[in-house]
C-alpha cells in the first residue's frame, strides 16, 4: 500500500503580487484582473454582492470595478442584474490565470511525483478543450508519459473525462463536438449512453480512471480541482503502467493522495 505524506502537507509558495515593494504596482488593475480571472472560472453569471464576497472587496470597490469593466466591454450585465464575461473575452485572461494555476500547482504535483514515483499531470479547461498544462515525469525507465499542450479526449483520457463530467450539459456537448469521439483502444468508451453513465459515475465518486482507454498497458487516475463556486476548472492525474498497479488497495491509496493534493491546491489557488 502506498503511503503519502508530502503531497497533502506541502503548501504552494506563490510570488508576492501585493506590490508592497513596487511603487509602480496598481492595486486597481490587479483587482480588475482578479475579477476577470474569477468570472472566467465561473459557469454562471454572478451578482455584484457574490463577486464582492468571493474576492473580499467592499461593495463600493466592487461596483467601481464592475462598472469600469462593463463600460470597457470586458464583462456584461444580464437581464437579472448579474455579471459574466462578455462574448469573445474568454481569450483575454488565460495567460494570467494559467500562469497562476501552474505556479501554484507545481510544488504540489512535484511532491506527489516524488512520493509516488509516477507521472503526474495537470490539465485545465479552456473554452472548447481540455489541455495538459504541466507535467512531472516518472523517474522510471518504463513509464506513462504526457506532453504539455496535449489536447485530451473527453471520452477516453481520465483528465478529459473528469473535467468534462463536471461541466454543464451545454459545455459537455461543446467539448465532445470539438474533439469528436474517437476509439483509441478496445477499451475506449464510444457509445453515448455508456459515456453518459460514465460521467454520472465520475460525478458521484469524484474521480475518473482510464484503464487502457487511451493507450494499451496504461492506467491513469484523475481527480477534479474545484473552484470557489464548486465549478471544475482543472484536474490532476497520476499515470502508470498497469504492470505496477497491484491491487485495489493501491488504487484507493493513489486516489486518496490525488484528492488530498487537489483539495490543498484549490485552497492555495483561491488564496494566491
């Protein structure tokens, strides 16, 4: 049985963005970017009060920021008086948001890789795809590898499945239509009804497993990373040759370690 200590106890150390040492730092601009990043991770429109509370802003500050972003076309107000990113703005903040995610995540996935000695990957949700954004390879000569920038199949990869499963139905369909449903091995799920059942099971158990669905001889475990509002915007995985997976107890231990790491990563990302 695998025993983990490092992954769940290590807190990511992010760089100081308070501007305390930089006289040119603009807190207003920084907060505006935080608003955009936050709305990007949310699937639903939010009220001014919800945004102010989540980002620890006064109502006056929140109103000024939101009014400015609305006036300049970055966010839109819907018929219920709630805010969301304006159409076409999904590509404005990914670099900042993604940089923060990877920066916060790296110490966690490095610790998990050191503890379990298998390949650990981080994937993020974009508008029409799930993409690998960070990888720490296994030190073993025989290993399951991954590549940063790889777009993941939503019906086969454990990372693709676990992120897709937690999206609203419209977004799920968008991801499936964008990638299409391909058969990679005899184990790949290609039937729509079977895939719907797979997504339902993933939502219930809060993890996904790829048992040779993408590549023969490979097994991959993934857990979601939940945002402040319960949305899933990223996930982490552990990939290994099936020859090194010995029993169900080892599987449970891997999933436990992944979940503990994902939970801590989510907390650190929110507080960074």
